[in-house]
């Protein structure tokens, strides 16, 4: 080995290592400068965003928050909460308990009381989410979110199923019938009245033709049944306004409208009897024993029209359609009927009976109807089902006429010579 060879090789190796270290230092410094520049840029953007927010004028600046207003209603004059939310304080607190039992809870920023108040205020006033937001000092998104949440709570699931229920086969004869000799025993098998009602709606433009009803306005046709004690027992919403009552009824019978054998609902002449035995009892179209039958039939069936009037006057959102999609709007009648039943059970004296002289799209609400009512529709109808329905109706009418003539004789009144057609 020659002198100087090894030292010379080691020096060259040190130079290579030093070069690599120098490169790494330069790269690290460059990355540090890049990171500092990026951090400075982010900080600058944050400052600009904060400045923009500070320069933007706040919209909801009222000193009275939504929760503050709800607290005032709960602790103020008892009539205030009734006027603003449509229910008395004890019913409001009962609704809160019902929601809590259904595992509904407050959110991080909105209490359960305020959520319920948003829903009730919107239903009672029919105002838009923008106007309701002003009342509660909340954004329209917040108002819409909690309104939909409450609509779902009261239109489906366990809460709805608890308060809106079909009668059972062994349901007792309603006292409204047993206590009135004009109705008992003739209508002892009637379990309620059923009819369609049109609820104003605001569909998308491509649905206008389907949703426009015979009277020219946009609506959804809702089939509703009620008991004779004022409770709603069935609601089917969302059908097009152009659909006839009989069509909606027929489809309801094919799905979830169960009617016990031997029992029936009272309905108007817009319905046809269906293959299901004795599911509906519709009136005659005039005279003598038939006239008597029609009169008493209308008197008893009028409960459904009265309930329509009560619910529509209580919940203006059913008359002034809210700006939600039809998926939400179709649930409103069911939610309103559920709340109606809860009020009826816990505050029956608060049910407002409509003015019989007032007319709306349903016509006179408390006056029995005469003549043909509603639209007839092509619904499957067999000769046997027609015979069975006619036989039942004729039997009831004959019994009713005999009882009526007997009562006249007991009172010493002259007999009536029946003119049969």
C-alpha cells in the first residue's frame, strides 16, 4: 500500500457526508420558509374572514330569544299560550311528556319546549319559516329542521299510533247513539263517519294538474274517519286533489283501513259500496221512510264535517299551505289530527265548535246535506255487495219508519200515509 492512500480516501468520504448534510439543511430551511409563508397566508385569510363577519350586520338581534318567548308564555297569563300556540299550558306540558316518553330530546342549542313551540306556532298561524324564524330569532334552516322533526313525531310511529286508532270489533256502541232514540237501535252497528276533505297544498309546478281539484284550487285529498265522540280514528293524506273520495277510500281499504265484519261507517252519496260487506252505509236519494232515514243519517254523519271545521280553524297551516315539499305537507293532516285528539282527551272544553253559518270549502259545516254529494267514481262494485248494502239500508229505514209512526200514534198525532215510489 502506498503512503497517503488511506488518509486521502477518508477525507473524500467526509466531504460526501458533509455535502449531504448541507443539502438536508438547505431543504429543511426551505420547508421552514414554506411553512411560515403558508401559516402567514392562513392567518391572513382568517383575519379577512373575521373582518368580513364583523362587517356583516347581524339579522336576529332581538333581545327576546325564542326560548325567552316560550318561557314568557309558560309563566305569563294562561290565555297567552292558548292564543299563540293553540293549546293551554297543561296540554303543552303533556305534549312535552309524550315527546320525552317517545325518546325525543333537546338539542345542543334548542330545548324540546322551543322545538314544540316552533311546530305549534307554525301550525296555528300558517306562517312561513321566515316569519316564524323572526318570532323565535332562529334561521329558516333551524325552523324547518325542527318543524319537520315534530311533524314526523306526531304523524307516524308510537305517538301517532297511540292517539289515532281504528275501532276494534268489540268496541261498544257509542253513547251518542244509545242515548238518542232517533239513532238507536237503528245505527247500533255504526262505528263512525268517514269522508274526504281537501287540504290546500303547494306542490311543484309539474304536479299542478294532478293536485288541482274540481273547485280549481291546489289541494291534497285526505280521507278521514272519526268516532261519534269527536276523536279522529283514521287519516290518509297525500292523494291528488283531482282524485275522487271513492278512489281514495277503495285504496285505503286495500291497504290499512280495517273495518270489523258487521260494522260500518256512515258516508255520503259520493261513495259507492265496495266488495267488502257493509263497509259503508250511504243515504237514499229521497222520500218518505227514505227521507226520514236520510235526515237522521245526515244528522249523525255530520260529526265528520264538524270535525273538519274544528281542525281547519285550529290549524291554519291546513288552509295556508307551508313552503315544504309534498312529503312534509302530506303528513300535516295526520299530525294535526293527532294533536286534535290529544287536546280532546286532555282539554275537552277547549274544542271550538265552528259557526254553523260560516261556509268554507266544505260548505255549511253544521247543516245536514241534501241531494247528491261528492263525485261518483268507477270503483269495483258487485251486484251482491249492492244487494247487501241495500238490504241493510231498507231494513233500518223500515224499522225507523215504524218507530216514528208509533211515536206519532202515542202522541195522538194523525197517521201519515206513506207514498212509496
